[in-house]
């Protein structure tokens, strides 16, 4: 029975082997299936001496290898075997049952199922084009580092692969007839292949959810069925481990790259390559923002260039986030106290050393040393306090700080004061409104990236900044939300899903480009950046929020935040900088047109250039003081000095001495009074006169208009320079001592050498006495009123007091006529006599009024007498030479005035020498110092050089500079791209 069946099988197998039905070439017996050779041909060598069959992965996933062999009807004995009958169905079945066709069919079915499943998943996936900025730049730049063309060339072509495959068209035609017979196995293979491919797509690279062994007991091993939830959990855990693995690899590579770049930059600094390093892109952009900051402060304009604006509630962790991005503890810290009192612009750039420096200072702070970090924090705190005006709490003045270091992401951030809800004691009443206005001014820039910081350890309902941000950016197209203190939030929040709602943007009404969760330390101000980074990484590795997929791996750590912010910043820069450059180009054209129309013949000088021009003019005017002739100096000094001392000479020296009875007493009195005057008052008065004369001449040169060349725009500046220079100038202290000796010696001399000097002294005395007489007549006229001519001509009358003084004057004139040699003072009995005479006429007079009137009447009488005496002394020079021997004429008063005149001339000459040799040069030095101080004080220049012309020129210069900087930046940006 067995042999009969075997013989039948052998005949069938030989017929299949010899037949060419469905096969393109003859197959030897060795190509038959292993089962056919071992069962149907017992005389064929045993398979144990042959190579073991190759196990492939499809055998592990196929259920056909476990199916029992069925008895085919073709082998039934009762029907027998007929060689010439057409057993095409049996032959086709035996062909199709070969394992290679099963594999091939399974692959076709699995590929179709996988493609269908892939299309379904692709339709369900959201559009990720808007989130490309989250992926780091080096992922998109892989094609620059990996040559994909070589890889593509190494892969065989589709035509070569097709030659290795059988003819699927014929197989498909035969397969349709056996669809009912093999449909269960076909579907099972397709499902297994599709499931395996789907798991490979969802799993991490290099690993699969199911593992196969290469041992020979695969058919005996049983696979455990797992639920869909367990599969998902397993895939999530494995995906998380893979992400952390690659994250660590990425950090290691970045660290190595950081060290290599540091070495390269250090070599460049040492001059090994002997080439001039170009200014970095971010430094060029920061310069543009600095210029715009000054431009905005001066002219109240607002630029639209991108910058990262950091806003948040007070104590929400803004400063800590910035420090983690800058990788240094650079900001002053305080517990619950407002530390950020003014905007701080931080420019982050890459460099060989981790340093920081201010825009207006050359000092570099080494951020790797704690001493420099403490000094930097102290300097920032001082600058903040100095920028705050009296009576205010916060300032709008921006502090510009640049931080360089290896591995820093290039960007420009502006740290704003924290938003508060209540004004506490010690704050200005308008502090809350000022902070809101500062924040809105920065956020209303349509190209500014808003970095919204929210404290995760407090209730979300207490947040103020989210409403402010949602007002400025309702669509969230330029907002990045950062949740800080997530470690405290995970401990304190009862429902972790609340954190998930915040990160997904479902809890707040505001929208954002991206949401991030960070940990910035344990709240200890002495923590280092490295320890904070380690703590943050450790927390997120063990956090349930990440394990349960409430947070995604790319949404955590300040490292990912820094990368995302930098990418978003540069994306905004590339999109908007050219538009801003065009806007400034148009502004420049408008300003140039306005200048040509209003000031066609004037050069476009800005405030600094105008100041330099005014400085040169002022220095020229100071130098012109040295060109004043000595004669001019001496005439002015002598005239001014006599005007200052004439009253003292007449009232206190000449008049008292003239009351004496003889020449000896006159000379003695004069000598004593002149000595006292010289020792105490005269030198000081002379120096004062010289200083005032110098001021007057300096002011005359400064304010003198020079025809068409005069520019009134400098008047205010010149006046300020003059006042400040005069205020700083001090006369030489030893000048008075030397001047005292000279004046004393001049007054001691009494020898008049010639008639010309004698006549000059008489002329000087006459002028002085006539001037005094004129002043006295004016005083008397004011006392007694107008005379009869003026009363008739101008129809004016006397007052009652004037009538009384007029009657008193008439009585006192009678008294003088009676005694022409009367003394300068009235006796008491004479006062009584005059009063009674007036009372007899019905006029009541006070004794004080009589004495005051007498002083002026006697003064006029004395001056007239002295002038008559001068006329007599014109011929007295001969008697003077003989010392008035045998002559009744005495001209000692002429000698006195000659001595005074000579003293004035010598004093004027001495003061002129001091002026030209010393004081003018010292004044010139003071002017230069004042101009240098004004040049450094920008506020002073703005205050002194004002007007539409100055503002237009300054505006035009700034716009040109900004446009040039922007064009250079755009060119460098294109080159880097």
C-alpha cells in the first residue's frame, strides 16, 4: 500500500519536474521541495547530509508552517493513476504550495496592507509644517553633511530588482482560481506582515517590538498575546528611552563641537591664522538695535526689527530663564523684591571665552569667575538704580549688555520689569501703569518674539501677564509660552492633567507658537548653572508627566527652549529685516528731500558736527582775546577802576581832607587815608575790576555777530560755555599781594615832572568834580522840585514836601552867603535858628530834613569852589616847583588827583599784564575743559543745540547709519545662508 502510494507520488513528481507548464525552464530533481524528496523518494540521499534549510523572518510570522499536511485526492489509490490524464490542478497546487511562493504572496499582501494602513495614518496625522522651527537646524542641514546621492547610487535599480522576481502576471491569473482554497492563509499572512511593518514604523530605529531567535526550535515556541494598551505602553517607553539616548548623544556631540569651536576661536584670537575676523552676525544686528534705541529715545519713533521680549509676572522666573539661556548667573537677585527696574537688552553670541561687557564700557567680566560675576551683578544693579529718576520706581532707559561664550544660541533678548498687580509701600503710585506701558511698547512691535513666562507653582488664575500677551498677540503667531517651576507644580498640583492643559494651551485664553516646561533650580541663589541643568535633566527623566505623555520630550528643558527661541528669532529676522531696510530707505529719501527744500545752502551737520563747529568758533573767539591791544586793555581797566573807586576817593579822602585849615594837615590826612585804602580795599577792587573787564570782553567776542557767517543756532551753547567758564575761573591769589605793593609805591610819589602832567591832573580833577556837581544838582532838583521855568513850560508843580525843602534850601543858602568859610557840618544852634525862621513863616521842619538838605547844599557849594580853585591852579605849576614858597596859592588837591591818576595808570598796566600773560590763557583752558565736558554730556548737547534744523540733520544721519548697518547685516545674512 505504502509502496503503491510512493510509486504514484514519484510518477507525479517526475511529471511535474519534466513538465514545462507555468515554468520557463526545466528544474532538476534537487530543486524539488524537501518534503517531496524525503517522502516520495526514499532512495534519494537523506536530508541530514544536506545543508539545513535557511530560516527567514517570514516563517516566524506565518501560520502556514504549522498547518498539517492534508491528503490530496490526486493520491487516492481507489482512483488509481492515469499518466495521460491532465492533472493540471494538482500540478498547479504543488507549484503554488512551494514556500517561496508563499513568501512572495505574503510579501505582496503585506505590502498592500501596509500601504493601506500607512495611507490611513497619513490622513490622520496633522500638518506639521507649522512646527518645523521646533526641530533643530542641523536636522534640516543633514544633506550638507551626508552625501545622499552616493547612497542612492549604491541601492540597486528597480529594473535589477524586477529581474530577480517571478512573473507576477501569470501567478496572479492562477491565484484567482485558488482564492477560495488559500484565502484563510493569505489573509493571515497579510495581517501579520502588515502588523509587523506598522510596528517597525512606530517603534524606534534599530529595534522591533517582537524579537525572533535564530535557533532551530521556532516551531515549538509559543508567543504571548498582549493587549493593545500594553503594546502602546511598551512602544512609548521604548520611544522615550530612545529619545533620551539620542538626546544624550546629541549633547555629547554638541559639547565636543563646543570645545572644538572654542579652540578654533582661541587660535584666531592669538593670531595663528593671521587674518582679520569678521564681526559676528548677531553683533552686527545688536549694533543696529543700539542705534535704533538711541534714535527712538531722541525722536519718539518705534522700529519694527525683531527682538525677543521676555515678559512675566514678578518672581515668575524670568531672570532665571534668561540666565539658563545665557549659561551664567548675571542678574541681581532678591526674594520677592523687584530687582529688574529697567529694560535690559542682552545680546547672546558665540565666542571662545564666556565673558560679558556693557555697550558703553570696555571692561570684560569673566563669567567663569565668581568675583567677576558678583561685580557684574553689582554693576547692573547700580546702573538700574541710576537710571531710575527721582520719585519713580522703574525706568524706561535700556541697559545694553553683551554676553559671549562657546555654545550660546545667537539672539537678542530684552528682559522687562515684572508685571505687578498691586503697588506696595515704597513704590511710586504710577509703577503699575509704567510697567504696563513699557511692556506694551516692546510687545506692540509686530516682529517681536514674546517669551511669556508663567510660574507653574502658583494658581493659573493669578496670572496677569497672559491677559496682557493675549491683547498684544491674539493669534499667538509670535508668542512662546514657558511654564517655570514645573518640579514644584508636580508636587503641589492635585491634578497633573492641569499642567497638561497649560502646556497644550487649553487652560489660558492666549495662543502661542510653542509651549515649554522648564525647571530653573531649587530656589537657591548660590546654585551654579551646571547643577541646575543636572537637576532639570534628572527631574524630567523621572517625571511622571513625561512618562505618561502629558509632556513631550521636545517641550521640556531650557536647552530645547533656547534652540526653539533662537530658531524662531532668526526666522523672524530673515522674514522682516529686508522690509525694515526698505522702510528706512524710504524714510531717508523723505528726509533728504525735506532738507534740500528747507536748507538748500547748508551742509547736513548733525548735533555732534554742529557742536564741533561751535567749539572751533568759541576757541577762536577765546584766542582773539590775546589780540586785544594793550592800550585798549589799559583804557578800559583805568576807566572802570576809577568808576568803581571815585566815590570812595571823593567822599572819604578828598572831602574830609579839604575841610582842614592848612596844607600840612591836608597832606597828612590824605596820606593816612590813602594808606588805609591801599592796605584793605584798593587791591581787591582792582582785581574785581580786571575780572569783570575780562568777562565783558569775552562776552563781547562771544555774542558779537559776524555778518552773514553768524549762526544763531550756537547762541545758547556759547552763552552756556561762557557762564560755566566764568564760574570755574579763579583769579591768581598772589596777584593782590603784588598789586598792593605797586599801588602803595605809586601813591607815595608826589613829584610831578612836567607841565603836561600838571595840566592832565587838573583836567582829571575838573572832570571828576563836574561829574559830581552834576549829580549833586540832580539830587537837589529832585528834593526841591522843578524851577519856575520848568513849571511854566511843562505845567508841573511842586509837592508839599518839595515846597518845604525849597524853603529850607533858601534859608541854608543865606547861611552860606553869610559865612563862605563855613564848615561842612551844621551846629545845633544853627539848625535851631533855621527851624525857627521857617516856623515863623508857618513851615514846620524836622531837624533831620534840615541836615539832609544842608549836606547837598554845602556839597554843591564846595564843588563849585573846588572848580574855581582848579582854574586858579592852571598857572600854579611854577609855584609847585618852588613848593609854593612866597605864594598864597596852594594846589595840594591837584597833587592828590595826580597821585590818584598815576596810581590808576600803573594799576591798569599791571592788570593788563596779568590778563594777557596769565588769566586769558587760564580762561582758554577752562573753556576747553567746559567744551570737553559738554561733548561727553549728550543731554547737555541736546538741550543747548535745539531746533528743527538740528533735529532734521540728526534724524537724517541716524537713518543713514541704520540703513547702512541693515544693508551690511542683510548681505552677511545672505552669505551665511
